[in-house]
C-alpha cells in the first residue's frame, strides 16, 4: 500500500464534510424486535466466548499461570529442590 495522494485526501474530506452538512433526518423506526435481536446477538457472543474458553481451557490456564508465575514447571522445580515428588 503506497502513499495516498494529497488531492485524494482533500477531495475525500470535502465529500465527507458535504455529506454531513447537507444530511436530512432519516425518520427511522426501530420496532421492538430489533432490541430482541440485539440482545440475542450479545448472548450468542457470550456463549461463543464461553465455548472457546472451554475448548482452550488448558492453554488459557497455562497462559494465566505464566503471567502470574505459577506454572507447573516452576512448581516441579521447587518440589525437586526440596526433594519431594512433583504434583502431576
């Protein structure tokens, strides 16, 4: 993607400005079903996020453990230093 022509930018800004300046009211109507669809979309997104979390639970746990410094490798190293058997 190369550099953008300065004249193109000026024309685009003038077009956007004119569109916003001369815009007329839409008088749009949102029926009650629209709110239901929005709510269903939000709930579906939450369900998908929970499903992905469940699918990748072990990766997520190891990621959080590495962030907090509580990984299984570190626990094994500590237990081997003390002479105990590592928890598996």
